């Protein structure tokens, strides 16, 4: 190892009931937080009001931004940024899935700057730290609480772009598996398979290091061994805990090691079809695993040992997991049928992605097209 860098939130708190620490952790960041949440989960689960009450009891003056969509847009990030710019807010609390956390991180970073969210998603650099951000995920999968990037959709251009900066890293991550107990089976599967994919891709990435390998491998084992149980028995606390922890560890790993071809393809594909990110990743993962194996057979063997899968059987094992969670093997079964033009555009956008460049086996445009074609 010639150089090793490892970055993660300044403070990570994991465990059952960890959310009770939210008021005291939030107080260390500011007194006037903007609390960013999604469309309805926090309200319908009855958790929102007690959380806001606890913040007020701790002497904070929270304001609520409600309604971040599941695959959030640049426009939503702009709206949250404007609320922060106009409202005298001094910190941000993100309570929700990866979409909520991604929007909150971007808005917190952009609040003190000039320019629109669109400018920064088009490549303008974030030059300095923004408002401090605390992230508490309500799903187990994206690892967004431990990453320095924000993935947003530009629906006009049918583009999913990633804003990446050290200044986007949340200051504090509070990961409480309790919040995931309410998650229905389908999002449990999709988010969990995103985490599994991120664990595997960060492990085999060209950017992997001895420091990330341990995190990735453990994350893969935790998620692969427990996700089916979390999917079938949502109230299983051991299963929820294992998947939440695996998701967090995979997030730290991918933030430092980057990913691979699944994520390179998933963004342009996801921008064109209205499907959850984790679902797209789950369908791509077995085929990409088959494609990649020859580039790093030892690493795939290690994964098989960790997942207790026979040699060479990882793709079959991943397909079985998908089937058990009602995820079809082909995109066309979900109504995705890109024409030749669109297929070429997806391939063209996949090639320059940082994830594609970190893939252990270099892939030509023709190989990527063939791989995608085989899954239609
Ligand atoms: Fe992902």
C-alpha cells in the first residue's frame, strides 16, 4: 500500500434506540436545525411529533422540510437550499432514506455558497464547508449517512448526476435499526440488495484497500446472511440489526473504495426507467459478477467463503436471493424496454462514470451493451 486514506463522519453512533441521542448530538451542531424528511413515512408511523418535541425540549428551534421524493431531483435540492439560505438555519438534520439524506447533504453544503444546485451538479466545485449535517437513515441500504456524494435526478435531461465533495460528508451519523422495523418487504429488499451490491462492488473495486476490504467483506456477509429474514419477518430485530450494520459498513467502504460497473450502469438506466435504484442494482449484479470474476478470482472466492457459497456459485446465489425476494431476472419484466438509440445513450453515459472506471475488469462499450442486452 503506497497511500491509504479513510474518511467517514466525525461521529458514527450505531445501535438500538440510538436515535434518543439525536437532541444532544444536534445541539452540538446548532440551535436552529432544518429537519428534512420524505413524503410520509415519519408522519404515518407516528414518529415525527415525538422527535420534534424532543428537539424542542432540548432548547432547539427546528423547522420542517417535508416531501423529498424517492428518486430526488436537482430542483428539490434547490428548494431545500433556498429554505436554508432564507431562513437563518444553522444546521441540517436528515431523517429518512438515502434520497432524503442525499438532498439534505447537498443543500447543507450549498447553503452558504452562491449559485444554484444545478450549477454544482454540472461540475462547479464546492470550495468550503457548508452547514453541519446530521444523518439518521430510516432504511438500510444506501449508506448515504457515511458518504460524501449526493445522487440527484435531472428529469429534463434524463440524467442522474452525482455531486461529490469532502464537504458533503455528514458530521454525525446516527444509525438506529429500530427505524427500519416499519419498512415494508419490497423496499427492505431493494435497499438491502443495494447494500449487498455496494459491499461486493467496493470489495472488488480497483480503489479497494486493506482498510476497506474488511468493511466490505463483513458488510457483504451481514447483508447476504440476514436480508431474506428481514424481508420475510420485518419484525426480526437480529435481522434488521445485521442489515443496518452491513449497510453502514458498506457505505463507509464505498466512500473510500468507490464501486463498479453495476453502479456505472444503474444511474443512466435508473434515470430512464422509473425504478428504485436498489432494484436496478439487484438485477444487474449477478451478470456483472460473472463478467468480473476473471479479473480478481481470489476476491470472489473470499466473498464466496464469507457468504458460505460453493466455489463459482456466487452469481447463482445472487440470482436465488433475487428470486426469493420477487425480483425478476430481466428488466423487461418490469416494463423497461429501451430502443436502440436509448441503449446506446445508456452505454455512452456508463463509460465515463467513476464507478465504471473502478470496475476490476475494464469493459468496452460493446461489452457493456451486450451485458445490458442480456438482461432486457
Ligand atoms: Fe447503490
